[in-house]
């Protein structure tokens, strides 16, 4: 199993930095998902790792081997694209065998490896078909099989499920993630879909503007984001954000007021790194950390705009002053549109971010 190490990778197209000093390590056998909005540099990252494009600066290592200037055929990566890129005039068996034929693998071994991969991907009954005689999901399986058949050192996936419908996409997510764990090939998978990223990856690397924003397990990034961009990018529905002002109380606690929502809450003692002056902050709280409560401990009051039933939970949208707050109702709380309710933010779920988007951490809750 190969460790993939990217050191300060930089790629300019003219004056556009598609990658900007991106440093990242993918552990041997790990499934790491690079996630970020369209245009953040994901495809460029895969292309430079595969050697299809050169870097402007930085280095790529497979274990201790420097790959930065190696031609693509020396890098031994298997790549799967969004559009499958199958050879239309070749059967499934011929498509699967193609990478082995190019490498002059003897016929008997070729057939054996194609048979094994076909079995692994449930393609045994389709070997004589042409790509146009397959469904989208089957075509994508062939594309994965073709990348897998040579047992590459590194797997690179470029949004491979984007062309599939929602049900099939969910099925293929599980299938691909299971397959990767079975074969244990170090994998870098890029997507703009945060649900795909969170459900598939051992770890996620969130990228914006060619820069790495944060890397961690899906749970770490969801619960403990370092940056407002990460907090808002992950999670459905999106985390609630309210503009506020932070100041210290006479007792040294941190108070945040959000005038547009009529909210004033007192949080833990400030860390020394927090500036003692008043400062503009964004108060962020996920819908599962908002509760309906009685008047005495309510942070604010609002009018219920809408309650949506989505099976195992309900989502309520509450108008609080000039803001809208979404809350997730998993218990029997009964509220209806038009009602005025008191709501409270669970203190453990309140996150604060400074004007530059960086997380402001408090030393303790009070
Ligand atoms: P993503 O895959 O995240 O959508 P890309 O890697 O395709 O992002 O693109 C990153 C940035 O680099 C974008 O601003 C894009 O316009 C630019 N870019 C990508 N490829 C080229 C190219 N061949 N020529 C010029 N600009 C490019």
C-alpha cells in the first residue's frame, strides 16, 4: 500500500492559481475525499497527481519516490472519470482487458484478472456487451473495473457518480466505498457533493480557492470546524448563521448579542487569544442544537413559519426578528405554523467565527 504525499502543490493557469501551496498526505490504504465547490481546483489536483498536467511548484511523492516529473505511465495510478470514458467499440471484456493489453500482460493472465474483477463488480454476465448496451451504473462499474484491473498504487476518482440518478448514486456510494476497503488501494476521491464526501471518506479534505481549509474525519469536520466555510459547506440543512457582536461581561464571560434576532447569550470564559475588544462575529448553530423551550430559559422568541415532515424527523423554520432559524425536531415537540415559540440554542452546539471566518474557541462553557 502506498502513502501519497503532496507538498505545497501549486498550479497556475496564467494568473489563476488553481492550486495554491496545497499540502496533504493520504495514508496507505486510506479513502480520502477532497471536497469543495466547483472551480476550487479538485480536477486540477487529480490531473497533476496522474501526471496529465505539470505543476508550477511543489512535489508529489508515492512513499519516498518523487513523482513530480515522472511521465503518467510511470506513476501507476488508476483514474475514473465522471463520463466513464469507455471505448465504445470494445466489449466490456475488451475494455477491462485494455490496460493489461497495453502493458503486454500474457493472454491467460489477462483473462484471469478480467474474470476476477468482473466477479468483484458483478459484471460476469455483461462481458460480451458494448458500453451502449449498459445502464449508467453498469458503465461506471466497467470504468472502475478498468482502473482496478492493473492493481494500481493509487486510485483517483473524479466525481464518478455525478451522472447517475439519486437512487443509483446512493447505491454506488456504498458499493465503491466497500470495494475500496476490500482492495485496500490508497484512494483520492474528489466531489463537490458534501453528502458523498461525508458518507464515503475515512477523512475529508475541504478545499477552497486551491487551498486546503481543513482535513479530518467527517465527524470532526462536522462537529468541530475550524472555519465558517467548512461549517456551512457540510450538513443538510445548512448550519444557521446569525451576525453578532462579541464582548466581555463584567465577570469575564463572553457575551454574544445578535440584534437582528434579538438574541443575547452568555458563553464560556474567553481564551487569551480572543481580543478583549468588542468584535463582529458570526454565531453558528446546527438545526439539531436548537430547541423549543419555555419562556424562562429561551434565548429569543420567534414565529413558526413552516414545519416539514420528512419521515424520521421534522424541520421547523422559525422567523426570529430579521433572521430565519431552522431547527430539527426529533422528539414529540408539537408546534404549528403561526405559533409564537421560545427557542434556545444548546450551548455545546454554539460555534463562533471571526470576521475572517476563522473559528473563535472558548476555553470553557459556563
Ligand atoms: P474543480 O475541479 O474544483 O471544479 P478545476 O480544477 O477544474 O476545479 O479548476 C480550478 C481553477 O482553474 C478554475 O478557476 C478553472 O477555471 C481554472 N482552470 C482549470 N483548468 C484550466 C485550464 N486548462 N486553463 C485555464 N484555467 C483552468
